[in-house]
């Protein structure tokens, strides 16, 4: 794909698809038309030059492809198709030179209450960002055929249920936006390691792109800014997260390698969210990341503040992962024994990797080396990320001589 078409695919795919699909709510048909337009661009633009308005060119080409399809469908019947006539008229009213940003509408469609919530994130990655079913399936550890079938059913549901491509009333918009934010967070937080580092980096970047798009479209939504801050502050530490293919734990990371620009951008979003008055889950998670990032200047970690933030997060949006994190922080503000007690109180952690990794660390600190090695082995067995497995293996191997003493 040429650089011009790559840029168009990155910045305009979602809104072009929303415009095309809004005619008849047929996302699959709109995807086919847009794919045909991009294919034509790959042939035409290198030969004739990139048009002055690439988005308009792509929209016109895709619109013509849709119109041809509808005309063909109408010829196969004996009577005019009213929905086709309406859809064709709708396309005629779209001005290719003044494409409105429709990404929010499309995100709302992907996260519509009528759609299975488990499909919100995959559908958004597919429809809004143009990720392939194969890529999404790898990230979700699903067979490509299974994921493609589920996406197909979700798109059929959108078409058959007549889900509109328009902003809902202001009275219900907040609840709908919450679903969009949750889907974007899913794209960021899911374990992309099964899909490889390149896919992980790309989709993390796409999640940030969507979060910042929401900030532009909904500047008064504090959680949109909170989510953007969370992604930026977390990914800012990525350059220091691995060394020679081995995970580097947060406390041991070289803070000089952290992305100062990303941290600054994240802090701006966090301050904006705070200024809007309402505190939510993503703001609290972002605030936790901001405290960790502050070590870049303070050289120490403010564990007391982290404990308050983790506790507030668990009260507002309790999760198993959040409970494990709170137990780990409790070990820092109190002692390893107290942290282990907190960890023991969490239910259903038998196959939860973070719980075993924290348990191994705390048992190691307490000098209970045989138990620590057992916990490390369990954590390793539950880890799918190679750098994490290597780190845990090294920690376990360091303790092996203690068994012979």
C-alpha cells in the first residue's frame, strides 16, 4: 500500500465507512465498496498522482461501486426496490469535498446495546480501524473463521435491527459513550502478546488514536480524557519495559528511557479530566500510572498515594486484577505478610497469572523460597508472553540454590 493510501486508511477509513454504511446500514456491503475504492487507488494514484482530496476520491469511487451493486440487485427483481432508491438518494446528498467526521457515530454503532458486548471491541477494531479478521483473531486467541463468523453476525444484526448511524439523544449519550470507552479500553488492555509485538504495538497505537478521537469529539467527557491519559502514561514506559528479550519490572526500569513527550501529553489529559469534575475508573487508573511516572523526577515511588488510588479504584470499579494490584501495593505500604494476607482473600485466582506472580514475589521477600519457587513455576505456566516467562524463570532460578542449603 502506498504512503498516501496508508494515510487515508489510517485517518479516514472509519468515517468513510460510516458515511457509506449509513445509507442502508449494511456495513459488510460498505466494506466491500470501500475495499474496491482502495484497490482502485493503489492502481490509479501512483499513475495519475494523489488527488487533491483523497477522502473525496475514495468516497466517490466507493459510492459508485455501491450504486452499481444496488442497480444490479434492482435488475434482478421485477419491481423497484424502495430501500435501494432511498440509499442511492442518500449517497447523492453526500458532499465528497466536505466529509463530516462520523467516527463517533460508527463507534456508537459498534458498541450499541443490541450488539453482544463481547463483540464491541472486535467490531470496533474491524469496522472503525480496518484491522483484518485474522489480526483480531490472533489477538483474541480465536480461530480466524470463528472470529469472522461472529463479526458477520454482528454486522447482520446492525443491518437487520435497523441500528441508526446518528448520535442518540443527549439524555442517553453518556451511557452509550461508556460502552464505546469500554470497547476502546479493551483494545488497549487485552493481551496482544499472542499476536506478536508488531500487532501489539499497532493495536495499542490504534486504541490511543480512538481515545484521542473521542477527546476531540467529546471534549467535555472526563473519562475520554482519562482513557487517553491512561494509554499515554502506560505506553510511555514501553521503551524501558524489556532488555535483551526479558521483562524489566517497573521498579527496575531506567526512567531515562521513558517517553517524556507521551508522559506530558498524558498529564495534560489527566489534568483536563480532573478539571471536568467527575471522577471515573479510567481517571483513577491514569492517576496510578502518573504516580509511577513521577518517579522519573522524584526518584522514589509514592506508595501511600498509590494505595489510596488503588483502594478508590477497587471501591469504584472492583476487578480481580485491581484486587491483586492493591495487595501488591499493600505489601509496600505495610509489609509482605500483610500483602500476602490480602492476596489470600481474593477469590478465584487459581488460574490468574498476576496473582501467582505477586505471590511468588512476596514469598521470596519473606524468605519462603520453596513456596516462592512453586509460585514462580505456576506463574510461568500461566504466562503466554515470552519476555515475562524469561523474567520469572530467572527469578525462580536464583532461588534454586537455597533448596540445597
